[in-house]
C-alpha cells in the first residue's frame, strides 16, 4: 500500500514570496486598488520630478509653450508609470489640444490645453470606454475642482496610511546614517578646502527661498491629482432631453407660427429693399444709424427664434401645417441673421472695427449655423440630444479656430484703410498689431518701441524659449520685414 505524501510546512520559495499573507486589504468602502506594475515610479518621486521641471519651465517666466511642454510631461509620466500600451490616440488628442498654446498663450488656449490633458488621461486609463463616458468623466472631474482635487490627494485610508508610514520609516532607517555621516564629513572638508567651501556656500535670499518653496508646493498640489487613475463615470440609463413647454399647446404654437412668420417676412422684405435694393431711408436717418440700430436686435430675435423652435418641437404632430411653418420660420431667421451681419458690416465701414463688432460677426454666423442645425433636426426628426451634441461640437470648433487668429492684426489692418483712423484705439490693440501700423506709415520705431502719435506701444517679442508663441514670433517677423524694407539703403 503506497504511503501518502505529507508536506511538512510551506516550501521555502513560497514562504519567501508570502508577502500576500500580511498584505493590507483594501477598504471595502472604497474602490479596489491595483498593484503598480514592476518598475513603476513612486508617486512622490514622479511628483518631485514634475515639480523640478515646473521650476525650470515657469520660474521667473511668463506662460508660453512651456505650459504645453509641462502638460506633455505629466502625460508621459503617467503613461510610463502605469506602463500603458494604448496611449497613442490620447497622445494625438493632447497634441491637438496643445496646438493653440504653441500658437499663442491666452485664457482660451489654456482652457483647451487643460480639458485636453484631462480627457487624454481619462482615455489612457480607460481605453475601452465609450466617447460619451470619457466626455462625462472629464466634465465631472473638472466641475469638482478644487475641493475634489484636494480630497483625491490623500484619501483617508488608515491601512494605506500606516503602510506608507512604515515604508517611510524603512527609508529613514536605511538612509539616515549615510546621509547624516556624509553631511558631517562634507562640513569638515569644507573647512579644509576653501574652493569647495565657496562652491557649496551659495548666497541665499531668504524671501526668495520662501517664495520658491511656496511655488513648489503649489505645483505639487496641482500635479498630484493627475498621477492617480482618473475616475470613470459609469453610463446611466439614457434619457431624452426634454425642454420645458413654457405653457405652449398645439393651438398656440400654430397661431404663433402664422403671426411670427408674417412679421419676419415684413422685416426681411424691408431690410432687403434698403440694403440691397437701394430703397430710401426715413427722413433724417443715415445708413450708418440704420445699420447700428438694427444689428443687435435682429440677432437677439434670431436667438429667440431658435429657442421657440425647440419649445414648439413636441407639437409637430398636432397639425400638418406646424412642421412646414416651423421650417419656414427657421429659414427666415437665417435670412434675418444675414441681414443683421450686413447691417453690422455697413456700420463697420462707416466707423471702425472693434473686438466687440468682430466677435458679433462671428456670433451671428454661429447663430445662423445653429438655426441650420435646428432646421435639419426638425426636418429629419432627430432627438434633442443629437442637436445638443452637435451644437457643443460646433461651438468648440469655432472657439478652437479662433485660437489661431490674430484678431488685433485684423482689426488694425481694417481700421487703417480709413482716412482718419482712431489712433488711440489702434494703440490699445497692443504689440500684436504693430506690423500693419508700421506698414501704414503712421507709426515709427524709436528706442525699441512703436510710437503712434503721442501713444507708445511695445513691439512683439518673447522673453525666451519658455515664453515662445508662433503668433508673437510671426508678428515680430512682420515688424522686422517692414522695418527692413523702410530703412534707408
């Protein structure tokens, strides 16, 4: 009869690897943690590396391309730390979000960079998630700032905190004597070696040191939340976006459409007859006054038209005439936006172009495109969620495109076509408008500045590679080209 095999004790190889017997379990009230891959950087070391990089990029310098480089460094540290494989597409997204910063650093560019970085990190941590889920997770993370940011720095977990304290004690036990003894020996050597003493005794400014330490602490607080996996918002049941009815019913909607279409038709015929047909204006009213008087009210009417079209959409099936009347209403309001843009353009030709008027032209085009989306939604029977998603995408695309436009230069070039431009407003446009002003002959360069009459404005320049931006570089080259062409040969 064979004897049974008896194992006395645990094998030595298994006993050596039995770290799992004393592992600290995760708190059941918190999401489970995952063990970091072999060779990953400790979070504190990664944060320290980014703080030192931020000191190199940002200390005593204005924001420029350095912000995009720092965002890329955060992304790279997270990817390398977590040994992620599906990082290529998030990296492309971050690159697109960083392009506006490389072109010109401004609040809009910085907003695109921040949203792009968070979205890329969420996508990298959850590569299989749906795009809508990633977008919701990004919005939720950003909307909880700054309190959620601070909470995520060190969640209250007694077991994890005890483990971190134990690791810290181990590091102090291993490195305390070597570091302390090395400092003592270094002090004695400094007494014996004046060259070493002068090299290792810097001229310290206490106030400067405190400011730098505060800067480091602030960077650490900003960076630390990005070094942990960003949470993913789980998909909930999809619900149709329902807008308030505002007390409307089918009878009021069809009657309102008849009345509103008639009023807009009268307005459109009147505007087109004056703007394009050459009809006479009322006595005492100039074309500039006519243009300024109606541009913004017509735009407000078009916006209200879009809101009414959305509110009237649930009643499309009540009467056969509601759908064609609603489509006619939307089409007429697109024409109304065009009339408002023509009015504003006439006013600009009579007076001058300003930031507000240029932004109004862009807003008019955006409203007209939004009305076109509503027209297509009603025609094809699309849900409100379809319209909301495309409206947000359209607005984001327009803002993204605006990041690459030098509006100051456009405004200056337009206003300089007039015989007597407003020099005070031209001077207020800043260094990015210096090229057209110098080319027009109104401005002269003296002592490194551009003088426009009694006004003095700076020239486009950057303080170093950290502050570099393509728009400033291009404006500087424009000024140099004009100045070289006008210099005596």
